[in-house]
C-alpha cells in the first residue's frame, strides 16, 4: 500500500479528504493541488534536495508533502514551535533549495521561500501531469524527521518509501483499516 497509488485511485473523488477547522479539501482537489505544487517544485529546484515545510496543521502542508513525493524528493516537516534558527540549521544540513513557510515568521536564507499565497497563485495556472516515473522509488527517502537527541542539535532520521509501506501494511492489518 503506497500513499500516492492510493491517492491516485481517488483523484476524481469529490469526498472530503482533509478537514482542519474551517478548511476542507476533497481527494480530487488534493490531487490537483499537489500536481500544481509538484510542477512548481520541478520547475524551481535544480537539485533533488529535500523540501522543508515550516508550519502547523495547515491543510496545504499535506498538499506540499504529496507534491514533494511526486517529484522524487523527501520533505522535512518543521513545527512552528521551533525557532527560525532551527529552520536555518535544518536548511543547512539538507541543502534545501525550497522552504514552504506556513508560519508567520519571516525566513530568509540561501533558499527560496514559498507560502500559502504562492500555492494559491500556482494553483491558478495550467500544469502538466506528473509522471509516476518521477515519484519516489522504493529505497528513496520520503521524509526526514529531525530530532535533537541529547545535544540539542538537529539530527535527521531518514524514512524510505519501503519503511513507510512496511509500516502501513502492518498498521492496516493490525487495525483492520479498510481500503
């Protein structure tokens, strides 16, 4: 069971996929928005460096996560409870070219910063369908979770597609999730 394959099956479905406070997005909207954001990432980034996502529970954080996976890149979520200095350290460690900033904190650095307004802009334009050949592969890193450990310095734990698939398979069977 792979997330992108499962979402692709629902890409024309008008049922609600995500609800957060007053914000709702259907599976169809999620798929289409992630296509737009994936095109933006592919046209903006020169390397395959991870995409950083600085925010807290905004609906389009999921959109960006899916878009990153569609482009063959990992993403790294960073909660807004962490100060900008931590974002800069993680940006330096990952050599990121692009940070999606959903916080109210201004970020500047050796990377491009995009926000909710930018997502809204790029979703108004036409885009190409992202080929499955571009998606993350079995041993590719899907996301990097940064911890601090005993030193307080960020350390990235890399999670591959295979890791996620194994966990999802176990979790689905253990919890008897349908689908």
